[in-house]
C-alpha cells in the first residue's frame, strides 16, 4: 500500500470549552477523492482547515505527504505549498487583477519567472473556462466566476492535495453548476487528492471514492457514496440525510 | 378617495432640472428653516465679503516703499510682504546665499511631486530620493564645492518647514507601519513594547516632546556629546507622528477580513510577503483619508519647533514683524504664511482624493 497522502491520528481540538474535534482518525490515499458532510457545527470545516493549519489542533498528529504539522513555521509553509484551498467566500485578493491573483503564489512562493507563471495562469483560466477575464478585478466578476478563479489560483501552485471548504454554499443557485462542473472535471482528469466539504450529493455520487459523515466533532460513518446515501448505517446519518433530501 | 399621484399635478414627481429658479427653490427655500438659514448666511456674507475684498485688494497698497506711505492706505499693506518676503521665506539664512535654500526647497517639492505620480513608482525612486536628499544637504550646509558653510541654526523659513515635514513623514511612516504590525503581533514582548510606546507618545503633546528633546535629553548625554538641535527636533517629530500613524494603520489592518489572511496563508506566503502583497496594500487604501489628515497636521505642527528656538516659517514671519520700521503689519504677515500653508495642505488633500479614486478596484465581497 502506498504512503498515505494525509493522515490524522487521534486529533482533538477545543474552542475554549467546546470540543470541536474528537479523536479524529483519517487516512487519505494519494489520488483519493473524499466528500465530507454533516450538520452545521459538526466540525467538518474545522477538520479540513487543520490540514493546512489555518486552525491548530491541540492534540494528536497530522501528516501531509509524510510531513507533520507542528509549530515549525517553515514546515507549515512547505505543507501549504502542496495543499491548495478553496474557500466558501473565495478569498480572492480584491486589489489585484485575476491574473495577478493567479501568479502571486507561483512568483513569490515557488519563485517561478513571471512569464512562466503567467502562461500557466492563462492555461488554468482556460481550464476553468474564463480565459477572457484575466485582466479584470475580482469585484467585476460574478460569484461563480470568482470561485472558478479561486480554484485556478490554487491549481497554479501545482498542489498535491486540494481542499474545498463548502465551495458552492455562498453562490447563487444558478452558479452552483458551473463551479461543480469545474470540480468534476478536475476530479476526473487530474487524479489529484481532493477533500471536499459539501452537501452536493450529486457531486459526491459522481466523483467521490468515499463519503465521510461527521456529527458533533466525530467521524460517525464512512462509506462509498452510493452505499452511504442509499443505506446509511447510523441513526444520525439517516436523520441528517432525511433533512437535506426532504 | 385620494387619487393616484400621477392624476394630481401637485403630487407628480418634480423634474430634477428646472434652471436657476428651480434649483434655488428646492435647495435654498424648501422649508421655513431653510429660508431662515439662507437669509442668515446671505446677510453674513454681505457683511463680511465686501469688507474683506476691500481690505485685501481694493484699498490695499501694493507699491509703497516705506511703512509711512503704507499706513496712509486703508487696506492691507502688501508692500510689507514685498519688502520682507525673503526674511519670511528663508529666515536668517545669509542674504546673498538665499538661492541655496530656494533651490533646496524646489528640489524637495519636485521629488515629492514625482513620488506622487504612479509612473515613477519603481525602485529607481529610492535612488532619486537619495540624490535629492544629498543635494539638499549640500545646498543647505555647504562647505563643499566652494559653497560657504552655513550653520543649521541659521536655517529657517519655508525650506526648514519642508525639510522637517518631509523627513518627518518619510521616516514616521515606515516606523508607524512596523509599530502597527507589532501591536497586532502574536509575540507578547514585541506587542507589549509597541503598545507601551504608542500609548506613551500619544499621551503627551508634541510640544512637550520637543521640549524634552531640547532641554532634557542633553542632561542624560555624557559630557561633550551633543546632538544637533535641529536633528533632535526632527527625531521628536518623527517619533510623535509614528505613534499616530501606527494607530491609524492598525485601524486599517482590522478592517481587512480574516479571509484575506487565510487566502494568503493557504498559498504558503510568508508573513512578510503576506503583509507586503496582500494585507498592507488593502489596509493602507482604507486609511488614506485619516493618514492624510495626520500628514497635514504634521506639516502644520512643525511650527511648534519655535519653542526650542528653531526658525520655521511661522517664526521667521514673527521675526519680520519685529523690524521697528515696519511695525504693525502682522495681519499681512499671517495671511501670507497662511496662504503658503494652505497651498501645501490643500495640494496634499487633493492628491489623496485622487489616489483614493484611482486605487478603488471595486470590491464587492
């Protein structure tokens, strides 16, 4: 069996008295595509934000591509270089053009020459289907376009892992599909390791190798998508699914 | 039953453009209170403006050669400014050498204007600044290239005001940025130092800082060591302005959404890259108006250096008034220097307005 891409061992985290992550154990193989779902407040976003240390865990170990996340800042920066993240609210840089948003990381973190970074950026814009928006500012784009720019920005770093933190939940309904289509394309063509917090069940069925269901800071259930959606084993998962599917 | 608005002409929406009469009616006489205010303001203008114009221009004497002729005129005596403008502008700098401070002031203003233009925003600008500062120092002090040496205690007037405020802003700004970042730092020692510094300096008036730098500091220095008086005043101004800049910039930093920090972190940018490329450009844009207020205040506050005996623009105007032949023309002198201050301060604020507009990239998030 190949070395795991991501490994969480007995990870615990508290916000003050509130126990957000309880003994999380999770191993993700290279190229595996995982969808994380669960009721709000279940700790799913917190878990994936721990993987690039936007949140710190208080006990346990997290390894990304064999490297442990500790207080060592250099190590954290190295891990972040290999882990792309797409946020619910895009978090594009509003004072930079789309092209500058895309080339910032490659130029300053990966030390690529500008011409090479720009060529790659235009390729990725092509891939997320907005090649003609390169010189606009994020504020001039629609939500769906902004999120696709954000995906392209992460891809420009050539990450080994992509984390998606509810990428479609801040979007107007008619824009959800264009973003999901890009994500599906990415999953099917690139063979990249993906962890995606989302409630888009269609997306999960189509691309996920595994669905993880979290509740109250614990991983309650994990299974192949069809098995999970059609016959959840726990009462909590059944309740959750009945609520989101009506 | 009331009819719909469109059916009744008196309730139909009024057309916005109705010529002068319409504009007056809607802006000046729209309510009883407005009518009273309009009349009051008109009366005030009527009482003051003609008299002011009279004094400033109509009755003013522009060509008198002696003070006695001037006193005969009813209005302002601009001949006083004509006679004394070099003393006001350049202080007690040796009279025949005054082209040097003039040239220095022109160089300073030229470099500042260049720095304001976006096409000069490149690394070479730093080079230009170094060259300009060197030129200013050579011109003002002299002692080389056949220029006679001039003590800085004889510097004065507008060039001195420009030097104090330019250096004040140029050094206080980066220091203020560092203090603002330090105050938001995770490192407790750095944070505490910055907080203590900012609160201490903000807690005392500039005038007392100047006084301390001039009177107290020499007491602590070992005997024989003395720091130039002008330099001490300059340092006091820098330290003072830095604390205010730090607090203003901190306000800007707090206005930046957490997502921007996370977006930068997720790309693997280091702390300084994140600050330089992502956070500060946005934070500074937010605080341009209050920052400019600080710069304008700093420019005017340089006049406080008079209390430690440095002859800035305000003080050299006072010196000009002390001439026994030209007694009693203080209004003219103060109007003259007020105009100079106004030109500089107004230019700064116009520029900041243009800058704000240009940097607005329409954020929607």
